[in-house]
C-alpha cells in the first residue's frame, strides 16, 4: 500500500484542549484509513520548560515559544489553535494568509467583529485551496450524528421544540480560584461562550435551522474569587487572601425562535448553560420534539440516543438506541458492538473529517462561517440580557 502524503501539524497551546487534540492527531490514522498522514511536527507555548515537557508527554517532535514561528515554518501545513479566545483571530488570520490550513477551537472568537474578520480570511484562503474548521467537537459524538441523520431523513416530522442544556458544577465552590475562563478579556464570556456555544451549534446543526432571535438572562453568582491557590483541572482550590473580580457570566438562560427557512417560522427553543449545577459534571443535553417523533440525548450517557415514535401508540414510549453498531456514525472503526466510546473519540472523529476534507479539496464543517453564526447568537444573547431580556434579533437573520 502506497504511503499517504504527510500533513504536518503545528499546535498552539498544550493544556486541556491541547492534550485532547494531541491524542486525536496521534490516534486518527491508527483506526481510520486517512488520505493524508498527520505528523505532530511542533507545539508552541510561551514557557520553554513547560512546552518542552508537554511535547515529550504528548508526542510532538519539536517546540516553539512563539506561535509566529510555527506560521513561518515551511515544514508546517496546518495550525491547530488551542488557546484562549482573545488570541484566535490573530493566529488564525496569520496562518491562513501564510497558506496554512487551520483548526480553531470554539468559540471562534471573542466578538462578532473578530469572527467576521476570521471568516473573511477563511473564505479568501479557501479560494486558494487552504481550508479552515472550527472545533465544535460534539458534532462528532456518534449519538448526536445519528440524531442529525434521523432529522435529515424526516423521522421527526415538522420540528416544534428544541430544549438544550449544558450543565456543569466545577465553579459551585465560591473559593475556586480565578482562571482565564473567568476573565472576559481572555475568554470573551463565561458559561455562555465556553459551554453554551456547544449546544447552540449542536441545535442549529441537527435541526438545520438557524436561531433568528432570543430573549436572554445572564447571571454572575460569585463576583470575586481567590487570585491564587491550587489549580486542578478546570478549577481547583483557592488560597485565602486577595480576591479578584469575576468579569463573565456564571449562567445563561434564553428562549429562542429558529428560522424554519424560506421565510417560515421554525421551532422554538429553550437554552441553558451553567457551571453551577451541583451534581452535573458534563450534562450536555438536547431534546427535539417534532410532529411525528422525539429524540433526546445526554452526554453523561453519551453512547445512547432516546427515540419516541408517535406511530407506536398506544404502546409507545421512549426507547433507548445503543449507538455502538457498525452502521452508526464512526463506530464501525472502533470496538465490537456494545463497547462504548468516550469523550476523546469526538476529537479523533474531528481530525478524520478535517483530513478527509482537506485531501478532497472540500470545505470542512463546521466552517468559520458556521461558527460566525454561533458568535452572532452569543452576541444577541448578551445584548438581550443587558436590555432587560428584550427580544433581540440575531444579526443576519
């Protein structure tokens, strides 16, 4: 078998998302037959010691202490951006202009203006055969991909309701220390952009409808947190003494109207994102109700999709689909039936789809334009919440 052409990857950032992406780049070609062969060429980080340790642990061949060097290097084909949102626009635009493909973590940017500039750069680059994708990894969860398939096939009929939640609890302790995720200048927003963006994207992608307007409420429960302490995972344990201001939302709730297309009204939706739901560790949930059927998903039971078919009355009820069959999305490349997948597999599937699109000369999805639509919803939510929850149209709707 002829060896495939290499796709040499340079990654910026090496923490939580950097580790997930590194695992995906290493694993994808070992379980999927890819048209290009990913190579972990270089990882960039500001601290020489830490980035060297990360490279050794995560499998990268070399290091840089300035992301600009990655963009300049001739032996890099793709830039993978795993840094806070305030850096996304500068890195992505520079990489695209230098002829590098780009994978950028979500949300795409910290503002609509930045996202628009990134999308314009992506469109210009695509015309030259240089592609970009935003990392909404939950799209690659097999159960959600199956949900998308069912909706596209018309199994639910006319969509009426969308309920979307993303519930975590890692900030419930008031002494969890300040991190960059609690600093608006770096993260752009709090639970809204960090986890709410995921359910916004998933809902729009699965339904095939864009959110056209919202009425929103944002809340910050803990206004100040310790500036130091033991940082563990996303949070940790703060030390006594100095506390700093939290400048992002802790929770976001909004109602939404979807655009049904062709000028018709679409489904109505209710969205919630919080990092204060005690007992909920990563409850990314979605339920759709249509005229013929309903489906429901909870990431804390990620290998299952629940489906209700009204045609089964009077003996109808939600039935559990174990999404581990070979014909289900992605799963045939992994383990025997019934042997479930985990969080990391969505990132591997993301790499597979990106590599296949690049090799085929096709635009990967979600594109920067798709991510811009999510950014516009985030902006409308913040605008509504700042104006007494007034109904606010999403830009471009």
